[in-house]
C-alpha cells in the first residue's frame, strides 16, 4: 500500500506571506492619510468655531450696535481644545483660534470691519 493522502486543508506559507505583504502595503498607504486627516480636523474645528463666532458677533451687533470682545456676551462656546482670542470695538472685530495639538504659531484668524487685522499665522499645510 502506498502513502495515504490526507485531507488537511489550510494556507501554504507562500499564501500567508503574500497576504502579509499586501497588508503591509495597504498600511503604508493608509497611515499617512489618517495622520493628515487628524491634522486637517484641527483646522476644521478652528474654522467652524470662528464661523460660529462671526454669526454670534453679528447677532450681538444687531441688538447692541457694537461688537464685543467678551465671549461671555455671546451665546458661543468653542470646541474642546480650541482657544479663541477676540479683539473688538464699535466698528469691527477680529479673532484668532489656536488648537492645543498644534504649534502656537499655527491657527486661524478672522476679522470684520475696521479693527486691525489679527497677527498672521501659519496657513494649514500637511505635516
């Protein structure tokens, strides 16, 4: 009698190595994209907060005929980890937003009216 054929099923070493290589390539492509999306999400949060602040400033102006530098005068709460500084007078206002996860010189700014423009910050770019 000759050797018996077994009915063992499974993957060969070559098949497993091919799968591992493919997963490695996919991971190498995906990780930088995910990292960049995190970075961009910080700027999206700052931009959204500044747009909300602009809306609240205009609502305040409609009733008080001036802008305010006090965020407590506005129905405004910034996003978590976003810090906003506001400068205002009766003719205009400016605001600068920064995120704790970014460098201090990176952020977003907005202004309206005759108030001096805020300090120019580094524009968003991928790390």
